[in-house]
C-alpha cells in the first residue's frame, strides 16, 4: 500500500505548475484623467527594456510616479535618484506628445494649470512644460518652462548644441503648493510667446523662433522634470519634484487670454 503522503506528492508532480493567482483588475481611469492623458506617452524614472528611463505608450496612470488625486488631477512625482533618459542627467516623470509639429510654421499652444508641491533640496528647480526636439533632434531641448525656487520663467535655447539661450522671466514669487497657469505658444509667424498667470495677474513674454529650430520637428512635453543631477546622487528617496496638473491642453491656436 502506497503511503498517503507519497501519493499526494506524486499527484502534485503530475499536475504541472499551478496557475498564477489572478491579479486584481485595474481601477477604471476617471474620464477627466483619461482626457488629459489622451495623445501622450509617458517617461518614467525607472529602468525600461534598454536600461534607461521606461517609456509607457500610450500614457496611463503609473503609481507612484503618476497618480490621480481625489479631484481627478494628475500628480507627477520625480525622485532625484531616479533613472534618466539616455541623453539627460536628470530623472523625470513627464508626458511626451505623440504628435509632432514643425517649429515656426503654424500656431501651436500648450496650456496647463499646475501647482508645484515639492522641489529637489540640492537644486530647487523643475521643468513643468516644454517644446522639445523630435525626430532627428529628439535629444535636444528647445523651450523650457521652469519653476525655479518660486520663480516661473521660460528658457529658449538658441542653438541645438551648447549653452546659448534666452531667459524670459514671468512670475517672481509663487509659493509651493499655489496654483498657477502657464502657456507656451509657437505662433507660426516666427515668434514664440509664453505666459504665466498667478492670482489673476498675467505676465507675457515673446521672442523670435531661433534660426537653429525654425522648420525643425518638435513636440510638447509636460510633467515633473526635476533638475538635480541623478547619476550617483545620494539624495533621500523622498527628495525630488512633485507637481499637480489640474488641466493640460494642446491646441492649434494662440493661448486663450485671461
């Protein structure tokens, strides 16, 4: 007679590997959140298949890096010690627009309503919106909207390589946690316009599209692109940039006036 214990072992070994336990279904994405994410891919501060920052296409909520709060706002978290893209020194959690456009040839505007809750300790700066190179110049920044230790400004690169740039100051003192709006517009007539609005006051600045970018393929980006160096950084795990977007919109036209 075969002992019961041996029989059970034999039966188990013949049955093959057990099926994995079913995972819990993903929570449905609220319509307002889905609308903000439509048309974007997402860069995360974690390693992807090639070892550098992971790309999620199409963009979706990806806790803890991109979450939705109780008001259906998008909350971006980018730790200093996160993984970077191949050509950057700074970790980010950032949306990249899937549709490119040609700089200087037609009106294109990114508008957003944001609140910066946290900036890195070492370098208290975060880029919250961009026109960025695409296609052959996908590693080249162009127009960057900064929250810099309370000040909001835009930086326009003048060349595709090197440090030449134009600063466009907008708001001098926006406290952490305070809501404000910004826009970045390529007017399509050879000019760029940026705006920022805080407590009902709007500041606007304009500059020509640099020759180095006129006619180039570019795209919009928005999120939390923290500016402390990431490689080898010994920052605490909770050091980084946290930005909440209550609205993100891309349109083929000028920014709406306040």
